[in-house]
C-alpha cells in the first residue's frame, strides 16, 4: 500500500470515527469526562447538545465556549387597579310642578288727553301817545230835572295811562223850576286809565268847567213867568269804560255826578221852594247825574 492509499484509509477511518462519535455522543458525554486524557493518542470527540462546542481533535484541551444565555421567562406584570369609588347615591327625582300661567292683566286702554289748543290773538299794541276827537251823547238827570244833548271834545293822550279832554256840550230840557232851559258847559276832564293795554280799558275821570245857561217859562214854585241868564262854575267825577275796537277807534261809556254854583250878578235866586213848614228856601247851588256814550277817533304813533 502506497502513501496515497494510506492517507485515504486514514481519512476514511476518521470519518467513520466521527460518525460513530456523533451517534454515541449523548452516552459518552454523560460517561466520559469532558476533556481528553494526557496519554490519549487520538482524542476526538464530537459534542452535540447543550454545553457542546463542536469537535475537538487531539492537542491541548480547548476552553469550552460560554454557555448560551438562558432566557428565564419573566412573570407577567400584574397591574393592580384600585377599586373604583362607589357611585354617588342617586339623586332624588326632580319633581317639576307645572304652575298654571297667570291670567294676562286686563287691558287698559289709555286714551290720550285731548290737546287743548289755545288760540292767542295777537295783542294789539296801542300807541304810546296819541290824540283824538271825542264825540258824545248824554243826559242830565236830577230832582224834577231832565235834559239831554251832546258834545265834542279834543282828546290828548300823552301816555297810555292818562288822557285829557277839552270840549264843550249843549243840553236842553226842563229844569227844577219846570222852566225851559238850555245850558252849554265848557269842560276840562282828566281821565286815568287802569289797564291801557287791554281792549276793555277802565278809567276814572275828574273834571272842572264853566257853563252858560238860559231859562224861561212859568216857574212852578212861584207861579210867575220868569226869564233869566245864568253862569255856573262846577265840577264832575265818575267812572267809565273805553272799548278799543282798533288802534284808531274806540267806544266810551261813563257815568258822572256833578255839582255847580251860580256865579252871575242876578240877585234873584235860581231855586225857590217852600218846605213842609211853610218856609221859603232859596239856593244857587244845584247838582245831579250825567250819563254819556260816545266814540273816539285816535291818531298817533
């Protein structure tokens, strides 16, 4: 047998030994020591299984490979949940009481108060100063006396509260003695207006004057026919109303009492009368009441 045939035989023996060692490995691993002995000529071992590192052929013992890591199963993690708090006690059921809706309040119909419309007429502004002409009709009344007539006067009104009439009148009729008589007085009369800016203006009057008169006829007190001329001085006072119908026109109404004294040089008394005792009474003083209605035409600014 040559050298090549010897090598092939050796290799075949080795392969068979290895095959046998793989079959008997569990038994030998338990029976034999894990390392080759020093006097072993050929030490070959195949280690299979846990703790085996493979095949070792002769020589010095090789350190065993580290054992594979052993996976120790961990116990399952137990998560302890705290017990849930007990549920709150149930709320008592809500009782809803349906109250009937209150009846609507009675409807009150408020009628708006009617608006009072006050129509103010524009106040007429009368002149601060003016002048005018006054025309009048009047009558004289007294004890057994009745006379009537008229007159004209110039009126000067320097301010709204005062006016001055200067004029003359003529009256005729029967006097106290029953004789026919006429008399022409000349007068100056002051007028004091209380409310000059109103349409109806009240005034007081005060005047003085002189008059000339003539009387003739049968004197009922003496039974004799008589004729005489007479002069008198006297005065008058009274109240009146002026109704302004515009800036330039007004109506006048007044009542005045008068007294007069005879001043001529005739020695025969004007009035002679016997009283109840049979005594003759004589006087030259007379008086009475006079009423006038007239109109005034103004001009001025």
